[in-house]
C-alpha cells in the first residue's frame, strides 16, 4: 500500500495553486479548514489546553508570513502551508503500516487512522511540515484535500471544492487537476510562473505557488515642463481665460 | 450593472473509483439555515449546517451580495465563539465591591425589576442622568430611538472612537464617505490608492475587490506606515510617517494644480468650485457663500456675470475677484483653493522630510495618477441623464480609486486629512464615476445631511424628538447652553467638537467621573468593553468606575451592562444582562443604521436564530424593548399602557419610524410588493428568510454612476426615502458650516464659543482642508518621545472578542511591538528582547519583533490581543495575559496640560472638529528592559475572578459535530456544546 | 530533532543487543569466544534481553502501541517495516541458535548463529536506513549514518560480549574487536561530525518559500503564536557549545575510554581484572552511546524549521 502508484502520463493530480500575490494572510483558509475537517473525514482535530496556557491543536493548514528583500523594496508575503500531495512523497513510503497512502486515481495523499500506529515517521519524512499528530488519538492526520467535499454528491456541484478554496476572500486559492495541462490551474501555473517548494528534495509536490508579481514598473515620469508656482508671478492666471461649460 | 457572480470553478473530474477507506458523500448535516455572520461588523451572509443539534459547519452564502460565498478567518471559526465557555449564563447582580467579581445569579424578573427601578427614578427626575452608550453593536437605530424615547441626550455608539473623522469629512464634503459608506469601483479602477487601512469593516468586500483589481492588472498603492495585510500585496508600499497623510495628499494636489492636471469640467459641474465666497476680512459674512435672494449660491458666469450657481448653462469663471450685485467682493471657491495648495508649504519638497517620502516619489505618484485619470479614462457606452435633464451618451470616468480608514481618522488632524483626500478625488473628477470611488447606497446624501442633533431641553418623562446623532450646520445647532457649555455628558456637538456626529464615547466615563459637565446616575452600556480595549486608558476607566464619593456611593452610582461574554468590563458593572450569541437571536441590519447596501443598490438583512439558547440569556434587543415597555416609553407601549411589541422580531416588522418606514426596507406593504416605503408586512421576516436573510435592490445601469447628479438615481432614491429631495448634491470643496463656526469664534453671531476655546475653533474650523501636526505632539517633547506608536487590526481577531474562541486564540495569543530592524539595531534591541514603552501617560513592558516593512519612526502592535488575567474564560496564566499587551495603557484620553488660559480645563485627546479619538497620535520612547525584567508584560492588573457558574476549563477539546464524536480519544472529552 | 528517550533507549539497547548477537553468532563457530552451553546461553540471553528491551521501549514511542503489529506489513517500501520484519525474523533464528547451544548441536548452532548474526546485522542496517532515508534531515541522510549504526552496534555488542566472555577468561577476541570498533567509531564519528558541521543545508528558507528571487527571506510571524507538535518534534535545537561538549564526552568516555580499557584488558592477565576493566568499558560504551544517540537527534535539523525560524 505504501508503495507509490505508478505515474502514468496524463495521470490526474489534484492539488492546490496558491497565489502569493493576493494572499493577505487573513487565516480564513486555516480556520475554515479546521472547521470543515473537525467533523470531517479525519475529524476530530483536537485542541490541547484550549482555554489555558499552551493551547495548541491539529491544523491542516497554517499561514505564515515572511519578509523577502530589505527595506522599502522588499515585500511582505503571507504564506499558507498545507500538504502538497507530492508525487513521490517519502511520507508514504516510510509508513510501516499502510496507513499512509497515495491514491492512484487522483494523487491525494491520505492517512487511514484505523491503521496508523502513530510512529510519526511520516512526519519526519515530510519536508514541509504537513503532517499533524493527533496526540490524543495517537494517530497522524493531515490535509485530505477535502476528499469528503470534492466528490460529495450531497453538496451542490459548484461547492465541491476544498473548504479553504471556497472560503478564501481574495480568491488566492485554486483547486484543480494539475495533471491536465489544459486545466485552469495548469494554465495559471504556466502563465504566472507557478513553482514547487523545495524541489531539490525530490518529492515532486503537486501543489504550486504563484509568486508575488513584480512591482509594477515605475509608471509615469513626473512632468517637469511646468514651472513651479514659486517661479511665476501668479500661477492662477492660466485659468483666467479657460472657457468652461457644464 | 449586476454584481459579479461567484466565479464558478470547474469540477476537476467525476468521482473516482471506490476506496473503502473513504466516505465520499457524507451529508454535511441534517439542517441548514441561513443567517448573517456577526463575528465582525462586515455582515456576511452565512449558511449554518447543523447535525444532531450541534453546529457542523458554517459556510459563506454564495448568493449573498456582501461576501459572495467567502468567509474570513473569524467567520469560519464561529463554532468556537458560539460554544465558548466564556459565555455568560444568567443575569448577575453585584454583591461585592466593584471589580471584586462577586456576583449573584438572579432571575430575569429580578434583573428587569432592578433595572426598571433605577431607570425610572432617573427618568422621573432628570433623564440626562442616564448615559446609554453602546460599543460595536449594530442596533443603533433601535438603541438611539430608545434613548430619545427615554429622554436623555446622552446616547452614542462606538463611532466617536472609531472613524467619525471619515464619516464627517465625507458627509460634509462629498455626501458620502469612505469607511463602509463607499467603495472603489473594483471592476474598472486602474489605479487604487489605499490610505491607512488594515482590515476595515468591509472586510470581505475589500478582499474580494483587491482580488479583482489584481486580476485586471490594476496598480495598487498602499500608503501605510506598516507593510502587512493589504499593504503586503500592494504593488507599491508608501511607508509614510503617521499623521502626515494630509501633507502628502496636499502635495499631490499641489502637483496636479501645478501641472494643470485637474478635471475642470467635473469641478464646474459637480462641485462648488464655481461658487462665490464673500471676501470681507473680519466681517460677519467673510467666507460665506454669496447667495441670491432665494438663498441659493451664486457663481460668476463668463457672459452674464454673477448668476445662480445651479444654472445648467453656467460658463463659470474659476479665478479672479468679482463684485457682487450688493457691492461686496467675492472669489470663486476654485480660486481660494488653488491659491492655498499652490503655496510653497504644500510643494513636495516642503513636505518630503516630514512625511518620510522623497519629493521625487511624490511627484512621480502625482504624475501616475494624472496619467491614469486623464490619459486612460474609462468609457462606458451607457447613456444617462443629469440633474439638468441632459442626456449623456456615455459615462466617462477617471479610473483612480481611493479608500481610506483609521490610519487617517484616528489622528487629531484626521478630519482635514480626509477632506484633503476627497478634494484630491474631486480635482481628478473621481467621485462616483466609472473606475473611481463610488457611493454605497443609501449615499449620496445632501451635504450636510438631515436635521441637526436632538438633545436640547431634556425634561423628566419626556421623549426627545429627532435623532440624537445628527448633523449640525452651524453654531445654532450645537448642543450647548447659553454660556457655551456642553449639554451632553460626552461634550459631543459642543465647541470642543462641533461635528461630533457619532458622539464621544471615549470621554463619557472620564467626564462622568469628574462630574463635568454634570454627574450621572446610571451608566448603561451594551457590547462595549470599556474597562479594557475601548478605553483610551483602561487604568483610568477602572479607577473611575471604582471611585467613591464622600458619602460612600460610587462616583457613577449604577452601572448596567449587557455583554454576551465574560469580558474585562463585566466585573465593573452592578447589573449584568447577559446577551445571546449571534446564532441565537434575531437582528436587523437596517437602512436606518449602517446597512449593507453597495454601489449597486440598497440592501439590508436580518439574523434569525439558528439554535435556541441553552443558558438563561436573552437577546438584548428583546430586553431593551421590554424595559421600554416597563418604563412606559411612549413608542414602546400601546394606549392602554401594555407593551406595544411582543419582542424584537415584532418590532422589526411593525415599528414605523415615519409612515411606511421601518427597520427593514424589503418586502414592505401588506403584500410585500413595496420597497423602501410601505406599510408593515406581517410576512416580512419569512420573505427575508426565504431569500437567505437579506434583501437587495438593484440599480438599473443608467443610475450606476454620477449619483450625486444623476436625475434618475436621485428620483429613485427619493421614492425609496433615501434622500429628501431630487436636487443635485453639490460636492463641497469649501465647507460653509465650518466657516460658520470659525466666524462665531471670531466674535460674530449670537452663539459664540467660550473664550478659552475661541482660538481653537477659529483655527481648526477651516473651510478648506489644511494640515497641522497632531495635537498631542504640540504639548510634549517629541524628541524624547521620538517614535509614533500605532495599532493594527489583526485579520483573524475582532477587537477583544476573539480570545475566548479556542481556534482563533491559537493563531494569536500574544503580541509584540514591531519595530524597524535598523531602528532596533540602533537602539541595541534584538528580536525577542523585552522593552519598556514609555509615553507621557505611563509605561508598559513588552517583547519586540524587528521587521523591514515598517516606517523607521514608527512602532506598532496588533490591537486588543493583550487580555486581563482571568477574563474571557481563560486561565490566568494564558499568554494573552502574560505575553500579550494593550497599547491603550500608555494612551491618554486627555491632551497634554492645557494653556494657562483655561486652567483646569481638560480637552479630549481627539480631533478638534469631530471629537474622533486620536489613538494614533501616540508618541513613545522605547528602551531595553533589564534582563531580570524579561518574561511578562506590564502593567499586570490583578486577575479577575470568574463569574458564578463558569464551566470548568477542559484540558482537551475534540469538537466533532458528528456521531462518532471523540473517537479514540484517550483523554477527557470536551465539555462544550453538550 | 527532539531526542526522544524511548528511541534513544531503543537504538542503544537494541543496537548493543544485536551487536552482541552478531558477534556471538560469528565468533562462536570460530571458537573465539567460550564454547560452552552456559556462556552461549547467558550471552544470548543478555543480547536478547537488550534487543527486547529496546523493541519494547520503541513501542512507547508509538501513539497506538497496541497496533504495533501492523508495522510488519509494508516491508516492500518502508525501512521501519523492514526493521520490524528483520527484528522479528531474528528471534526464531536466535531461538534456534539457543536451542542448538542448549542441546549441544554444534553444527546447527553454527548455522543458526551465523543466520542470527545476519539477522542482527540486517536489523541494524534497517535501523540505520530509517534515518539515512530521510531527506529532510541532512544530518541523517548522510553516507556515514548506516555505517555508523552498524559500527556502533558492533562496537557496543563486542564490548558487552567481551565483558561476558571475561568471566570465562576468554575475552581476547571480543575485546580486540571492541578496541578496534572503538577506534573505528572515533574515526567515523569525527569524520561525520566534521562533515555535518560544514555541509551546506539541503534547502534554505528561500527555496522552502520560493521567495529568494525577491531577496533574502526572513520569517515575520509564525502561523500560531504558541508552539505546536512540529516545532516540538522537529524544532529542537542544541547550542553549538553544548553540542561540542557532549561530543567530547561521547568520544572520550564513550569510545576512547572503552578503547583504553579494552586494550588494558587485553594486556592484563587473569580473570578478575579483565572482568572489571571490560565491565567498565561496556558501561561506558553504553553511556557514551546514549549520549551519541541523543546528539544524533539533537544535532539533526529538519527542513520544516525553515518555515518557522528561517534556519
Ligand atoms: N489602542 C487602540 N484601541 C482601540 C482601537 C485602536 O485602533 N487602537 N480601536 C477603537 C475602535 S475603532 C473601536 S470600534 C473600539 C472597539 O471596542 P469595543 O466596542 O469595546 O469592542 P469589543 O472589544 O469588540 O468589545 C465589545 C464587547 O462586546 C461583547 N460582545 C460580543 N458579542 C456580543 C453580543 O452578541 N452581545 C453583547 N451584548 N455583547 C457582545 C464582547 O464580549 C465585548 O466585551 O476599540 C477602540 N480601541
Ligand atoms: N479583523 C478585524 N476587522 C475589523 C475590526 C477588528 O477588530 N478585527 N474592527 C472593526 C472596526 S471597529 C473598525 S473601526 C475597522 C477599522 O479598520 P482599519 O481602519 O483597517 O483599522 P486599523 O487597524 O485601525 O487600521 C489602521 C491602519 O492605518 C495604519 N496607520 C496608522 N497611522 C497611519 C497614518 O498616519 N497614515 C497612514 N496612511 N496609515 C496609518 C495602520 O498601520 C493600520 O494599517 O475595522 C473593523 N474590522
Ligand atoms: S507535503 Fe508532506 S505530507 Fe504531503 S505528500 Fe508531501 S511529503 Fe507527504
Ligand atoms: S504515523 Fe501512522 S501514517 Fe505515519 S508513518 Fe507511522 S503509521 Fe504511517
Ligand atoms: S484542502 Fe481541505 S484539508 Fe486541505 S488545507 Fe484545504 S481545507 Fe484543509
Ligand atoms: S484565505 Fe486566502 S487570503 Fe486568507 S490566508 Fe488563506 S490563502 Fe491567504
Ligand atoms: S468579515 Fe468575517 S467575521 Fe465579519 S461578518 Fe464577514 S465572515 Fe463574519
Ligand atoms: Mo471601530
């Protein structure tokens, strides 16, 4: 089971494309994910010491912020981080029980909590920190790509999207088949220079991030043909003869 | 023009083959109800899924015009607010000293008896002795009406500390405002300038809008000392020095004028630029508009000389001096305006250093704006008709949009700064044109709108007629006595703050404590955490609330408070009226209040109960209506003295403010066919519920723009009761009401300010926008207190009320003081160091985080993350209390010591025109704390004692609405929600 | 990486046990350790005791120990599963070896001993591979990690075997192996440490976020202000100074001292002195290994911390 499915060309690869150019770091994707999944496929997502010091819980999606570059020319970037549903993820192959698996049909990486022994090796194996230990149940959990939404026939078709995607107020999150070069998400990745995180580790993440766009070029140059008002006797005079009508 | 639909996203593919480990199609819940979110004031539409009587999932309503299906970080965490252990459970009566937290649970009957007794006593003797103030609520049309019925002038909501500068400057200038009263034309703007916005009320609409701008490749410039949130995704970040935006805006104005890049046609048609202003130095009419015999403003026509300014065929002369028929001299507004801003004071070079923006950059931005506005206009092939009855074949707009909020308004120069931004918009011709900023319904309104504030002549047992919060047009409308002293406890609408349109909640407790202008008997508050984050200085508020008179009675003898949660203010009240959560009650987001309309049309909405309360709590509105009936307030009882309304839903449907005008505008009339005006419809709430709990009107495309001068729009607005007449709303560059106050201060007219305020009124009531350094800087050593200190709204928290939410508090349980890396390094301060932050009002201790994206002379922190130990159902050692801090501890509600001219006179730390609390004028000094001082923030007030009946804190929470709840968990289950 | 007591105990104890089993199985047929039943059974007993102790302790690390048996199923992909399979497979071999020793079936004992030795080596190899296959942890995904596990297991096993054999007065071979193992361990660990101290990181915050094109990248705010599982598990960092000291302790007390003691034992005559010397060597080796294993975690860094601390 924890052997990876063979990658065939045109393989369906469901995943997310996250636009760092529009993400404002509002945390909606994080809390909506928590809310959906608390009672979802992998729920509950427990919280320890919820009303005391040391509160912490299981979250499938966490939003960081970074500063890149220095001073005014730099940029602040909000950066949501969840499972990237890698194509060759060691989190799956290291799993001794078969609890971790990558689905052949759509590439989603899931954990079966009924099999998981909580050895946590998959968490060590994930470079991206996408695995979340439910310390209470003693099993590993993670982003399910909302598997109980995206195929859910009781939900209207337009809503069969991951919770985080539907809720994102800046529409910075896109969901689709990255294995299909014609899909909307593949087009976005192509046009916007979408990239994978830490490709050097060889996990071949499916999710892509769209980079912040380059600051719009300097724009119009200041007009210097007009003398400064200090240099002319009465700058108002130029409007005296202006004929205006309503 | 229809609102953009929710983009439909293609389904990736059909369901895959069977996977025995996955249940692909579990039903989301067993019931779903629509209502309106109230995790903040944005009022998004939500769909609440229930399963076995518990909340399974809250999602955005895709059909809702406000949020079109999206939810923010708070709204998505509603489950945890609804089930928070910090919820109050029953009415409480104080039994120990104030602040001790010793309460007894009482019945609602007893609570209402007590409240009625206290209130009746006041109403029968001197109703002014009730101060009824509400915080972040959305029921001001009810609460304000109730206060007027009670007969006290002392009513207001949070607007005074919030953004009255934006509201006042906008409504007195363009008949609308930034804030939540206007919005950029997200679909057409090509250049968007945002000033001082971290989140704003229009939380999701702004985010959706920014996404649309980005999709279309528009340029987004954010002017803000801090580069986070929205500013983080701006194409250009202008890290301005706090309090100097006015200078920056006026330098842009200078540049546009200097280069003659202004829209003279727009100015001539839609603004008072051509109106004539009387020049009569030191005369009683100086600076007033020249008016004809009918009182209408005059203009100077190129062919005909001085004529009625509203003529359709006016060909105005904009500069020069003209003699009026009566011989007085006058100049056009444009002339006076251009003269001022072409002055050397406003040249980019003159302001660059102060603003922290190089002159070159200011000039470049001015050129960019002009280029977009004039060389790349938006042209919509949409005919429309103007107020003069002339048909225009197309709508031509200047696609430069502005938006601004508290970064402008929370300064004591915010009113004028905001007016300067509106002036900039007018010069560009960018008010309600395609691509520019647009009015949201019900705006535009006449300038200034409506009648003056009610509040004069309060008498026992007598309602006050009119609106307590309204619009003075001049000295006669102020709420002052013969000597010029304030009539209201907060001194709103007095010479200290003539345009305090929203009241001055931040001064109420301070003034009541000092008996200035008079003592009060009952302080009645609703949804306002006044002993903590909405106090300008919590220490002072707590001191006053616990202070006693010589006779042993509290200085403020009775405090009644309605909260839904155990906030820091609860222990300081005598009687607690516990409210429901937002999912347990009816509410009404009314056109009479701050509705959810948009540029596309009017709208309003309701909340319906999704779950019944599981505690002994009642919706505050029900309670207020019952109190009104018990007190016999005329509008709340029938002729026979019995209650007029059963409850709030009954009031929502049947109350009429004026004939045919009630809280809700949709489905009026007996058969539900009328909008805006019409008899009550007994079926109205059902119609709302069927429609997803909202009603939305859609303007036809010919009414979409130029609303201030769009004949069809104005006619429709009048029919809906949104405006009193169909007249053009002429945008006001020169503000005559301000000049009237100034003239009074110069010794003209029957009502003049007291001596000690004359210079102040004369200076700040300038009819044209001008810039002055924030008031609080004047009275102190700004070299010693070298840094500006400001706060920002964190997106996932709503003021103080997110910390009881088990999910939201994990995101932000503590806050730091952010500081420019270079500045920190110069002061020898590293990341994580503990520092002292000192101001003239006190000092606090906190931990530092260095960053790049902040103006080097500015420090900042997230607002209201610090909590008092013991509050909000949190253990006293929670990070909120140990590593969180509240900047308010070093803010003062009063300006530095006043001039000797009026000893003992305190002036609020506020804008001198509007009374807006000047939170962001704060100056501080930051020094490293000694190593042994590290570890906890200061000041640390003693922990609060939890109220009786507070549930035990679970050690683990395994929220799961479904039947397999808590599967496999090894520790104790959560206790919430059962 | 957080040094977890159960795993440290597991790899140390099981490593030593397997090492001992390995040498026992290998040296006994060669006659380099005492050949009698008692020695064979006692040495085997010690080895299996340590192995079992280690394996049991490793289940304490599991969130669901009662499901530990499931871990044997994925031997085709998972080194942890293979380790489990190898560990379990080694038991019957060791048992057979014990039975043969008990019954004095020397041929069988030799074969079973060699098989058990192979099982032990395989198990330790799998253990090493668990770590060496983790790309996010560069200190583990290192060519010296598997040799290190094998070598340290062999070294500690030899020391223990030498100590046991010393009671029979025939500790020379295992003592010599222990000495050689210690010397090799010193060389290997020094090379390893030098290497991980200078090797470049596998990834940077710039590649972890993809923001390097804009400029040097620093974390501004973490997603949550309090800590979490990932940070506790992967965020553990040890100060360089502290680590250097522990390295010296591991090298000195854990490897160099046993080396010296083993050499002394080789030189010393009689039974008592070698028993004392080799007991001390074994104790120090185990303690040193505990330190070394602790460092193995404490010095390991995981790429997930790039998102939190930028390092
Ligand atoms: N330093 C600094 N201070 C500031 C500001 C700033 O920018 N910086 N901003 C200021 C501004 S603009 C504002 S508006 C104020 C806001 O300050 P407040 O108006 O005090 O707002 P909240 O903190 O949201 O507190 C409102 C209270 O309402 C309670 N509440 C929540 N839900 C309900 C409910 O359903 N029913 C009832 N009855 N009560 C409920 C909460 O428990 C809380 O005690 O803060 C001001 N304070
Ligand atoms: N999530 C969330 N949303 C909220 C609220 C909340 O508490 N949480 N509160 C609601 C309320 S009551 C209000 S009033 C609104 C307020 O909405 P905002 O106006 O967005 O609120 P602030 O956080 O006060 O934002 C002020 C911004 O101005 C910047 N600033 C400060 N001084 C200056 C200056 O001199 N010049 C410029 N250009 N910028 C400056 C600050 O850095 C900050 O980014 O938000 C509402 N929405
Ligand atoms: S992101 Fe981590 S958990 Fe997700 S598939 Fe890749 S390696 Fe596995
Ligand atoms: S923790 Fe569970 S899912 Fe992860 S590797 Fe171990 S058994 Fe597999
Ligand atoms: S896809 Fe679903 S599970 Fe994954 S981060 Fe988004 S909401 Fe969470
Ligand atoms: S919801 Fe969207 S904007 Fe908000 S943090 Fe997530 S990705 Fe960013
Ligand atoms: S912005 Fe968020 S909290 Fe506010 S009403 Fe909308 S969803 Fe609710
Ligand atoms: Mo506010």
